[in-house]
């Protein structure tokens, strides 16, 4: 039974029970509506309690239903349930224990009272899937808590806890443990006091008069422009709440305005793309297979540079004590002070709770001695990319750590098997590739080597989840998923430059596409000198250097290292991150293009730039599927969304290609192949999927 109904004296208990999260799909909606209507008609029921039999109170609408071609019939919709609650003449109390999200919160708002446990959490996360609260949320919330808070909740999608809900008036009563008993006692107390029904819809509540909140709406729009560039549903959310104000004495009119905009969001490809990301993230996290993960109680990180420090922070944030090893005291001190600064900033910005910086620092033990690592059951090596050095470190870790310990490398492209073979425990070695800044970026590629055992892989997945990361499985192959794809993207961006398109045009086109920054801004941010020094150190012969590398060399020889010294591909005014084109660099590109034999032409337009830079991601992604390096196109999408800033509202490169139509994408790739040669050879997997007229997922 998805809904259980029982009576305690005059109190009717209606308990939702639709695992895993009480999503409001048809199988929960129908019996719920019946139970509410029956209780409304039944004279023996004096008050109604709406409860959940699960850990989650209600996760909102069933997102899977949104992919269906037909919307639910109005008589069986969530709006119909909210209507039934709204018109019930008896007090209805939502007894919220766990999360009430989206449509779940709307359900609670259609009740007269909200009694909560300390575990209650309220949020409108629909903005994260390209939607807006579509069952009265944009109309009832500002009436109950005011326009400013309603805008914040609907736009940031973040949860409000029980204490905050009580403080802002979203919840009425905190219930003690023994929730059902406490809720029944609350209902009886209300009945005894003759507590009235109290419909949020019955009046304007905290809604301002039209015009009074203009500044608040302006502020919301400025926030959208800053933080939600390219996304459509945030503006519609603001409009819905504006409509609540405009129709303040006519709840139904505001509701109709909300409905119209909700349906337009549902039809918008952005919501399809964002829902795809929601499910793809969860599917990726299941990539470990069925093996049991081992316990990780103590960790070690080798290297306390940018990556090592960030990884150590992740262990500490997850509450796992971690020993960090460096070669010398000075490097260790430098690394720790960066970690401390990062923790303090995180605490200030609210990313970690008050006192969290101190608590986390206390979990980090610095050392220069491998002997101090004994007792760690999981080690991550995060030194610079040099296979011989990494092999030596793995051999030392193998000697220093207990025989059960798992050893991981944070390499971004090197061969995990070679590192495994430098140890006596190759089955307990794998890759865990974090992305910079490692304490912020959510992606972790989990690299299964030839020898890695199933429980080693499962342990890395479980560890990543404890760190609140998104783990994605990859086979051991140069550059794994993300960096292999990135190299095609960067190569093409440089080709455009040498053919005559200025860097600012390439960057602008890709920013307009939705990336946080273009490829040349990114290189300037990372620093041109890193690659240059590595090439020089390795003595890479000139003829083996790619055209983009040659430009990097020339810029570095002129002391143009990037943002760090205010001069790279662009110039930067002191203290500014705004790129300013430099005519000298344009001249340098032209000279080099001539030397390398490029035929210069007019600058490419935005459409060509986007295709030239995005389709290598799709083509290489297809090859990765074909080779078994990635298991699913949706995994590739997750890598690009969470690791490389690909706009989530476009769903990731593979979803984007499917939405464009794979046959059209293939035709363009064939056109580029005719113009530019072998690097554009279409991947077989793409050819097959396009010919079959289906997406990658069904291959
Ligand atoms: N619809 C369908 N399935 C859902 C779902 C939803 N709203 N919410 C979660 N699920 C599924 C997940 O896909 C997952 O399925 P699998 O086990 O098959 O992967 C399962 O429920 C458990 O979810 P999580 O792994 O995420 O479990 P969790 O305990 O970590 O988190 C949660 C639970 C906090 C509810 C989280 O799943 C979540 O935030 N869900 C999304 C909630 C949401 O966006 N609600 C708004 C829906 S839109 C809406 O309601 C519009 C409206 O106004 C009408």
C-alpha cells in the first residue's frame, strides 16, 4: 500500500509509503487524493495528519514522469491534491520528518499547519532541474514567509532546516521524539482549543502591495544574471512571484500564471537536460558494481601541493583523520598554511559550519616520514606527473602501509598499471583523479587498473561519496575520460586561432554557449608556464610540439605566463581578471601561423567555433565508449558537467549531441574531416548510433 490510513480517536492518520522517497508519481497521488477526500467527508475524522512511513517525507513530483509525453490528467495531478487539502474543512497537519522538497513542500504548504521533527528539511530544488514550483509553491510561500525569502528558496534550491523553518514561520511546531504520538497529541490539543482551519491561499498574508517590493525583484534578477547565466527557469520563478503580488487578492489567478510558466519549463529542453544530469549522477555513483567497500578509518596523502592539500581537505571534511607527507618541512608548512586559509574561507562563506575549520585542521597530521603513515588504510599519491617518481612512491607506500591498505594515484593521465606493478599488492591499487580545486570540484574519476580488485574499486566509490563527490568509473587509458576529451577541444581552439580567429572571439562564443570561461582564459588562469617548463624539463623536441604548445613557448619566452603576472594570451590590469586583447599577441599568432604553414582566412563565426570545439568532445567521447574506457554516455556527461564546467542545462556533451540530432552532428564532423583531415575521422560508435537513429545510451 502506498498510502496507509488509520484513526487515533478523532485524528485521521494518512501515511505516505512509496519507496524510496515518496516521489509523487501516479501510484502515490491517486490513493493520497482518495484518502484526503474520504477523510474530508468522514464525520468521525476531526483532524488530519499527513505523515510519511519513510526516512524521506516527500521528494516532490516524480521526475521520471516529466519525461513522459503526456502530463498527468488534471483530476489526478498534484495540484488536485493541494486543492483537496485547501478545501478540506478540518485542520490538516503536515507532520514533516526528513525532507519535504519541491512538490513535497507544496503539499505541506497546502496543509493548515506544519509540525516538524528536528530532521525536517524544506527546499524547492526544482530550479536545479530547470523547473519552478508548479503546485502553488510560488504563490503560497511568499504569502507565508514574504517575497524575499520565497525568492531565495525558489532560486537557490537549498534546504532550510527545522530551526530556520520555525524561525521564518514555515513550520509551526517542533515535535519531540516518538513523532506519531507527539503529532497526535498536537492534533488533539488543536481540536480541544477549536483551532481553526488556516489556508495560506485565503488571503494575501505577507505579500507586499504591487510596486512595494520592486527592489527585491531587481536584486533577484541581478543575482540571476551573475550566477545563473543562460538558464531560463530562474526568470520565470521571479515572474511567478511577481504575479503572486500582482494577483494578491486572487490566489487562483496567481496559480494559473504559475501553471502556465511551469508547463513552459517542462517543455523547455533545459529541464530535460538537467533531469538527465540528476539521474546520470546517480547512475554514475552505482558504477562500482556490487562488491562490498572496505572501511576507511585513517588516510594518507602524499604531496601537499595544490592537489594534495585539496585532497587532504576532503578527507578531513569527511571526518577521516589524514596524515600528509611532504619531502621537507618548508613545503609542508607552506601546504598547511594554504589548507588553513582555504578552510577559514570555507567557514566564512558558510560552506562548512562554524568551528569546522578548526575541527578539520585537527584531523590533519603533517609528516616528512613514511614511517608515520603506518595505520592508514587508504593512501592517495598527489605529486607532480612523473611516472618514475610515482612508481618509487608506490614502492615506498607498499613497504610503509599495512597489507590491507589501498593505494591510489591522483594522476590525470599516467598508467595506473605501471604504478600497481611497482608494489606487491597490485589488486589494491587504482586511480582517483580529483579536479582542481579538489576541495570544491565534485568530480572524481575512479580509474580501475588491469589488476584492481572489485572491492578496491568499491572502496574508492564509497570514499568519494563520503567526501560528497560524484565518482565516475573509467578504464585505465591515457588521459582517462576527461583529459582525453579535453585535448581534442584545446587542439581545435588553437587551430581556430592560427587560421585567423582572435582568441577573444573563440572565448566569447564558448562563454555564450554556457561555459564559465573560454579555453584561452582558462589557459591564462592555469598558467602557460606550467606546460612550458614541463616541455623544457623533458627536452621535448621542437618538431613534436603541437602548434598550441609552440605558441605557449613563444609567449613564455616573452615572460607572458598568464594571469599570475598580468600578461598571457591576454593582458590583465592590476587586480583584475578581465582579459584584454593584446595586439602584440595577435601579431605573434600571425607570425607563428605563417611559420607553421597555416592558410589564414576570415574569423570563424560563433556557430562554427562552437561546433569545432564541442564536436571533438562528442567524437572522442564516442571513441571512449567504443574502447570501453567509459561505460556510459551519461558518465561522460557527468565528467564534463562536474569536472570541466560544461553547462548542466545542456546536459553534458553527449546529451547535447543527442539533442542536436546525431545524424546532423555526424554530417558536420564529416564536413570537418573533408576540410581538416584525419583528426576528424568519425568514431564508429557515433556512426552506428546515428545510423540507428537512437541515442548513445541504447547502444
Ligand atoms: N522523482 C523520482 N525519483 C527520485 C526523486 C524524484 N523527485 N528524488 C529521488 N529519486 C530517486 C533517485 O533517482 C534515486 O533512485 P535510484 O536509487 O534508482 O538511483 C532514489 O530516489 C534515492 O535518491 P538519492 O540517491 O538522491 O537519495 P538521497 O537519500 O541521497 O536523497 C533526496 C534523497 C534528498 C530526496 C534527493 O533524491 C533529491 O534531492 N531528490 C530530488 C528532489 C527534487 O528535485 N524534487 C523536486 C521535483 S520537481 C517538483 O516537485 C515540481 C513541482 O513543483 C510539482
